[in-house]
C-alpha cells in the first residue's frame, strides 16, 4: 500500500519533480491516436444521425416518409415546373387579393 504524502511533499513534487519528462512511448502515442480516432468516429456518427433525423422530420423534404414530406415533394415539383411568367402572375393575383382584403378593412375605419 502506498503511503500518503503530505501536502507540502505534493507541492514540492509539483514544483521540482524528481524525474524529468522524457516523452511518450510508442504505446502511449498509439493509444492517444486510437482514442482520437474513436472520438472522431463517434462525433461523425452523431452528426450523421442528427442530419438524418433533420431530413426525416422536415415537412418540406421530398425524401421524408411522412405525409407532409409527400406534400413537400409535390410542392417541389410544382415550384420547379413554373416559369418566370407563372411567378409574376401568381404574385400579381396574390397582391390584388390582399389589396382587396385590406381595402375592405380600411373602409370600416372612419375618422
């Protein structure tokens, strides 16, 4: 059993160690490299899992298996199939509809 060192002895060992550091052994370096590789692999796996969950539960993702994912796929096909004129016409119809709605609410306000 090791004997317990006093605080002063521990402090003295820290300040002026008996043996100088001569470097790591090959075994210690291999262990550190393996540990880092394992940590990197775990991080990569965790990142890929998070990315897959994000894609799986994204309602606009076409690769999603849920109902909103299918709607996202349909919306993606619809958006890809439109030309610039279609966007202009769609915007104009939305703008004119919104203008009619706002003008209806403005008429109700009288000073």
